[in-house]
C-alpha cells in the first residue's frame, strides 16, 4: 500500500523549500525608471508581486490574454483604471481584473503606494498594450 501512495506523495511535494519570503530575500526589479517590484512568488501557474509606485508614476495601459489579476493596497493610495472605470483604492482595499480587461495602475498621490499583485496564471509574457480610445 505504501508503494502505491508514493507517486501521490511525490506529486504533492513542493518543488522548493517552504520558507518565509519578504522584500529583502525576493527577486527585485525596477520598472518605469523609478518604480520597484519584488517577486514574492514566481511560478507559471501563479505570481505574487509586491510593487511600489512613486508619486506621479504609472504603468502603460494594457490587458492580459490569460492572467486574472488581483491588486491589493498595503499602504498609500492606488488609482487603478480598469475597463474604463477609475477606482481609487486605499490601504486594505483591492480590485480584481479579469483577463482581457484593459487596466492601468497609477499613483496620483504625493506619497509612494505599496501594493500586491496576484496573477493567475503568471502575467509576464501575457501582456498586450491597450492605448486609451480617443
């Protein structure tokens, strides 16, 4: 019986050690010249990134073909345009953006904004620019 369960146990086993992660140990990158991102979870099936946008910073309006994203504000104020509607999110608030919906994260405030972006599956390589309609 133990031999029959072994393949199931191996399939369920994590492929990386289970250990705490934070910004000091996560892979860091800079985008837009002055904004930061930290890959807290970086897998094909799911991505969790902590990002910081400086005052006045913004990303290019875009959508994802497959990825569903959830933005959750840790501190500051995030302006998130999604599907033509502008949402102002404060700490403790979040917004889900389905695949195919154009969106853009911005910081219109005078202080940095820190937030989490959870993408399922990962959003890298799945991004299509979507300029605003005139």
